[in-house]
C-alpha cells in the first residue's frame, strides 16, 4: 500500500541523501578553498567529512524505515534449522 505521506517523505529524504552525497564528493575533492589573493582573499571551508557521513548514514536508515512501513510484507523472517 502506497501512503502518499510516506511517499512524499521518501522523496524528501532521497533528495536530502543526494545533497549529502554531493557534499561528500565536494569535501573529498577539497576541504577548503580560497577566492582572491592577498588581503582581499576570502576562504571557504566545507563541513566536516565525519558529520556529512553521519548524515548519510542517518538518512539511509530513515529511508529504510519508511520503505519498511510502506511495504511491510517485503520483510520476511527465515528460520534456519541445522541438520
């Protein structure tokens, strides 16, 4: 069953995840950069990689949780019995 509220939340979370992944890629390319020279130079430092990666982990967990709510039959428990 597709709940429109959960679907909208999933769309928002997927957008947020993509933004985190883009930020991670930019951080990996360069953590800090300078615009201009001399006394008028401006520095820009990106967010910490650890914080961005923690955000990625959190958003992925939220997506998995909402997907499980949206399709509860998708999760099956399998019991294994040794011979």
